C-alpha cells in the first residue's frame, strides 16, 4: 500500500525535519530529566501557580528598599470607630510590614515620613466606578476615536488615585489594558477590579445602538460600542453564557448584568425589568465556575427579586425597592452597592428630558433605600457611578462625604475602606490583588493617606483632597508628599 503524506504540497519546504537531529535529542533528554525531578501536579500546586500567575507584581515588583516608616501620626485602621494612638507604621516594598509602638528603634537607612500629627488611614475604595466613562461626555464616548477615550481614561486614572482613591471596582468598560498598565507601573492609577463589558438584553440599559441598526441579522457585525468592549448584547441563556465567559476570559474579577431599566439609556423605562431568571442563572453559572460572582444593575423590586432568584450576590443601585425586597436581600445575605444619588449639583448630566425625568424618579428613592439598608443591616457598599462629566469626576470625595446624611463619619470611612474591600474580595480566586486592602495592618497592601486633620470628626476633609491629603501612598509608592 503506498505511503500517504499528511503534509499538503503547498506546505512542504526544503529544510529537513529536526525531530531526529542529535541536537534535538539532547535537548529533549535534558527537558525530560528535569521534568522527572519536578514535584507531582496536584490541586494545591495548580492553585499556587495560578495565584502566582495572576499577581500583578510578578514582572514589576514594588521596590523593596528603602524601608519606609510613618511616624508622628494618629491611625484610623479602617475597622475601628476611634483613632489609634502611640503607633508607627513600617512599610517594606508594597506591603505594611508592621504596626508597632511609636519610638521603636528604626533600622539604619529607613526613609522616615513625619506625618506632622495628621491621620494615617487606608486608601479609599470606590465600589462603583467607570474608568473609561467617567470623564468624556456621552457624545464624545459614542463618537470619538477610541484611542482618545483611552487617553482620557489614563489621565482620569492618575487624577483618581491623587484624590486618594487607591482602588476602584469598575462596573463596566474595557479597562483591562488600563489595569495592566497601572499594575506594571507604566502609568499611575488605582487598583482596578474589572467587570469588562456589561451584559445587556436588546433594548436594555446597555444597548446604545441607534434604531436603524435593528433588527440585527445573525450575520451582522457587532455594533461599535460592542466592538470596543463597553457592552455585550445578549438575548437568551446561551448568549449570556457566551458573553459572560468572554469577560472572564479577558480577566473580569466579577460579571456585571443589566437586570433593569436605566436612567441614561435611550429605550427602556426605569420600571422595565430586563433579562430573565434563566439568563441571570446562565451568567451566575459562568461566574461561579470561575469562583466569582454576578452583580446586577437594578432599581425596582421586581428586577431585584428576579436577580436574587437568579443567584446574584450584589445589587447595584436599588433606589426603588420596597421593604419586602430588602427583607429578602437580608435573608439571602445579598450585598447592596448604593450611591447617594440626590437631585443636586452632583446629579449626572442627562442628554434628554426623558432621562432627566427618570433621574428625578430614581433619586427620590435614595433616602428610603439607605433607611432600609440600615434597618435590615444589609452589607452596604458605596460607589459614585460617575458618568460622562469631567467636573463631576473631581467630586468623588465630596460624594462620599455626602453619606453624612445617613451615617456617622466612622461609618462612612469604614464603608469606603474595609467594607468595600470585603465586597472586592468576593471575587475569590479572580481577585487580582489577593492581599488585604482597606486596612492598616501588618501584611496589608501599603495603600495609605496622611490627612491634615481628623476625618473621624470632620468628614468633609475627604472632599478636599488637594489640601487635606498631604501624603498618598499606593502599593508602597509615594505618589504625593506635601509635608
């Protein structure tokens, strides 16, 4: 029987195959011997390897020298109701090495930062931020060359961390490249917990196509906003499963699903429920298979109830829920990421009168939402959800201070540090920063602020970062020092 070649004639080349060459055999022998010496592959070794691979500091480690000592400071540690006194903080590389009694002898050559009697506290965390969409107007975001949008995001990332926000939980947008550039110290910015593209049904809160673009035939290309990775339009459980897996593949730490109508979106009323239990369950299946969770945009009781049935772990917004729904959230231990949306100078600018009307309806429910969250002791996170306004982005700290309408200053600061950190950690093995954040303690990441004054008594200091924040440290690196 004639020998059949598996190589197409067009793929043939004149070089001889190297598989049987002496050099190849020597290399193969060495590699085989080394592999035989390696420890067996187990669940533990795979987990350790994945953890090492996911660390943003492998290729670009934080400088390990010199050591830094923060002295002459009062400490808010992120979890206590009062300042801690008589302590100094030692930083080595990108971690807090020790919180020790003040006056403990310091090693030679250590870099000493005298806090001048200010308050040393953890870096702030915004649990609902949009790094890509915070600064450009909606029209610019929809029409400008996307490299320009990315340039705005780079500038905004630096401004964000210099406001004292050393971590953000990004709730939608193509921030994977920006996150990598920040982690590799190519540019300054906060730690980013990315969601990637948020998943929306046709006509839902994430569908910004124009009417002439629908219906979309099976062979039609994706819309611009889908191609750049802001949104992922999916109808039916199979499509949701696909889109959720795509975001996880790209590095999402959690999945964002639009379960209800929005304020800024064009077609859906704020009363509209979006998706279905089956579709949400598909997103939850994808996320849980990767060890993480789904959070949903939803305002109404019906949308939140459907999301809970689908297995989500967190609700974004929820200003229009009723008391029965909040009781259900408490029973299921659902997180609530609330924003202090009020009909005031910090209201996100709307492009149409219809959106402005929806905004007024939504913001009218903010007081009730916070009251219910407190009444039923819901795990409550805080975020801004700033969109499409460069001026409003600068008000990040002011919007946090606005929580004094419902909470005491210690409660506010704990929410924006250790509590928000707990929500970020819900991403489990998808957590891109597996060390502790939001606290001043040994072993935590060295993300810290020195405040000129006491924010536990004057919470409005956090609304004045240019003047009040004398030192800002992120990942052990001093980004600002005006002492």
